[in-house]
C-alpha cells in the first residue's frame, strides 16, 4: 500500500498543474462519456458515472462540459465511442504494471504504450502475465487534519471496508469494489469529507525498487499517465519516499 499511497499524494500535487494544461479534463471527459454509454445518465443508478463526475467537480470542470460528455455517452449528442482496453507488462527491475486506456484507435494506443515501455527499459507483455498480482479495490483518502481516527475506523469497517491505514497526512480506507459506494455514502452521512476516492487495483505484494531503477520506473509510470488515452496505471513498486520525491518531475 505504501507505494500506492505515496504516489497518490504526488499525483494529487501534479493534478494542479495538469488542470492548467487541460489534461485531466480530457481524460475525465473520456471516462464520463464511457460511463454514461455503459450505464446510462442516472448517477444514482450508475456508480461509475457518479465517481467520474465527482472527480470532475473536484478539479472544477464546468458543468456544461460534464453535461455534454454525458449526453455524448448516451447518444443525445454526437460523439466518439471509446473502447476500454488493458495492457500488462514489466518495468525496470521486474515491476509489474497494468495500463488501462479508453481509446478510439486501439492500434495507435497499443503502439504508443509499447513505445513507452521500451523507451524506459520495460516490456509490454501478454494478457494475464501480471493481472494475477493485483486485486480490484476501492481507496478513499481522508485528510487526517479533518477527521477523528477512531470515528473513521468505526464508520468504515461498519460500512464494509477491508481496512483503514494511517498515513502521514491521511487515512486510507480500502474497500472491496462492491462496498465502495456504501462506504462513501456512510462517510457523507457523517459529514466526513475525502480528498480522493477511486476504484483501483492494488498489488497483493509490493516489489522494492533500488535507486538504480527508481528513476526509470517513475519516468515510465509518468510517461504512461501522460498519454491522453490512458485513464489509470497500476504498479507494484515500493520506492523509498526520498527517492519518490527526488525522481518525480513537475511536483
């Protein structure tokens, strides 16, 4: 969990710069459009859409953009249909990675992902080569300054969370995917606010990465996330905090 938690904090800092570039908006529009196409426009009945819209609001995306993306997904407005694809591979030092993408051109995206893996010393693998090392989970981060640890723990576990971990500046609630919305709803009822909430894939075990490979692994991770078509990247690295800060760019 340590690698995921620390990288999540760094990504949160990066998000501020990415909003200015419009990168987060374009990724979220893809996700909102796809979620609406698959599950419809009713956010009460479509948890994936609700989560995507919450993320969009968190980065101050205008409601007009959100509504247009939903209408494109439901067919009320013309738009592009995105295909969901996942790629699996290995980074430097044997780090296992899964790349989730939403694309309107699978051949182009496959070529781009393969190129990035090769550029940073990794290799794209076959379907199933690393998936077994990860478990689907929900992760909700609550700033420690805003919440009582005992209360968060009690509410989360009662609502069906697997675990609550105390990090340097946040409580990380880990849930089974099917209980993700239940836990969020209970927190909302108790007026406990979260800084981030996402459905993700957590590694069952993490792989320590030394200084020799840390920069390459992080550059590979960052380059994959920079692709417009890529919505999420999952990895099982465990990199020391000082190396994470040292080699993560644009923070």
